[in-house]
C-alpha cells in the first residue's frame, strides 16, 4: 500500500461496540478480566498497553516500513529510552549537529551514567570511520539536521556502523516517513518527536521509536517504555494519529512552500546564506535528492548585520510567529542561538523558519517587509 493510503488507514478499524468510524478515546487505566482470568480485549493496565497507543504504534510502524514501534510522552523520552537500552561503558557516536536537547541529555545524564559519547560530523565519512571503535554500540544520526539542515548519507553511515558491529538510529523528525524512510536505507531504528509534523498542529507532545527488526534491542526499549512509564496519554495518542491521517498532503505543501521561500531568500541582498536541502547550492543537495522524496518544510537563513539584524527581522514579522518548535500549520521564526543558550554553536545571525501551510506569497510578502530596509542597516525600530 502507498503512503497516502497507509496514513489514512493504518491502525484504523471501526469500533466494534458502537460502529464509530473515528476511534473512541479509551481513558480507562484498567481492563476487566474474564472469569477464567484472561483479558479478552488484550489489555491489562494502561501503562503497559492501551488501545489508542496500540493504534498509534501500528500506524507508525506501517509508515516507516518497520516491524514495531513504541510511543512515548515526548521525543526526548524516546531518545532517553534508546540510550537507557544501552549499557554503561558502551560507546555512542552522535552527530555533532544533532538536536541540542539530544546533546544536552547525553552530556548531562548519560555520560555521568557511563555511556562514552563521541560527537562527530556525520557528513564526513572518513571522520565517521575513524571514530567507530569495537565498543561502539550505537551511531545516532539526524538528517536533515537542525538548524543548519545538513544532510547525512544514511545508507553510507549505516554501512560503516554495521561493519563496526554497531546499531544505527536516525532522528527522522524533520523529514517524517513521508519524505524519508531511514529503515529502508539500512538504519536499524528511527526516532521521532511526534510533537512536530506527525502531530502537525502544535497541540500535542509525543515521541516514538520504530525498529526494522523486533529483536532483543527493541525488547529492551519496550521493557523500559512499560516499566519506566514515559508513555503518552490516550488522548495524546489519538491526537497524533489524527495528525498522521493528513501527513502526506501536509508534507507536500510544507515542502512546496519552503522551496518558494528559499528561492526568494537566496536572491535577497540582506540575506548572507540560506540553508535548505532543496537548493542546488546546498552541500547536501545531491544526497537529499537520492534519499528524500522532497527536501522538507524547514529552512534557516543567516542575515547580514549579525545578531542585532537577525533579532530585528524576527521583531518585524507580522504573519510568522516568533516561537520555537516546528511542523504546525502556522509558520514560525526563531532566533535559534538564544533558545539553545550558552554553549550553542549556532551562528548568531541565524533565523530558523518552520514553513507552514499559509499561501507562500503571503509568507514571502511578510519576509520582504521584515527584511526590507535591512540594506543599508536602518536603526532598530521600537515596536512590540
Ligand atoms: C523537538 C525535537 C526533539 C525533541 O522532541 P520533544 O517532543 O520536544 O521532546 C528531538 N529531535 C528533533 C529533531 C526535534 O525537532
């Protein structure tokens, strides 16, 4: 079945009790046993399994072409669970431009816990080969990355990781299974912040791990999910699944709009650089064409005039909303370095844009007026 059809039907069945076409939300935390002690519905207690979570996990596995999925209360809880499924002393190779929260979690929690972590530029295959050791248990990629939209060759790093006997995982949040299917490119695990495009409406926090094989590593992930309890609520599962139903069409529109905005910005004299894998000038463009169906809805730009100019553009937008996060219908603009805080390596003049589902010409008009008199630099306008 094709992605559009899977997105609509995966994890779906009319409710046998009522005929409801849209799934009911099962808030019950506990499920009744039959007189013989069995559980006729297959569920015991909601931390362990819940009908809404099972529907969501089925859909996630189907969309990624995986064997199984585990849903979590947040993307970060999903990352945390993968790391907890390793053992102290294990070595992990992590993309040096992975989501800043991933780096922080590893440095603050998992290094003291005993993981040995090396951050490496995964777009440099020689550096990847040099950093892999016989103790490397996991290679963690994220592509396109955040906020520089760097592109990692998933098939190439998977081959290197497997040669060294390591598992490899991809944070697929920015691409979603509609634009990129890491498991089919050789990755063993896919992780999502379903808070972003999968939920798709900026109204639910969630995460997921999807695996190519339902083997011993996933059994550990499942044990930690169930016994650790960082599970999403039934309503959260319902919201993410509702978001998934329209995901293929939303991703197409996000990508189409982002390409138009990126083309416009690359011609603008106030803009120093545009980072978008859909531009022929992007260093990862060729790989993106090979491993993605479309280059996605996220881009970033660096403006002339440093942090002050970047803050001024963010202050002037009327239609874009100044906020962190991504993947909702509304376009967001964010000064990334100040959100990431001390230690951030993001350029001070960079703005990250989550391109939403508005008409692209309205988005371009808003950026045009916000960038307008940046060349030559005008004094800071006092507004808002
Ligand atoms: C948001 C995000 C996360 C973290 O997910 P939460 O749901 O906020 O915990 C991880 N990776 C990427 C790429 C993200 O954008």
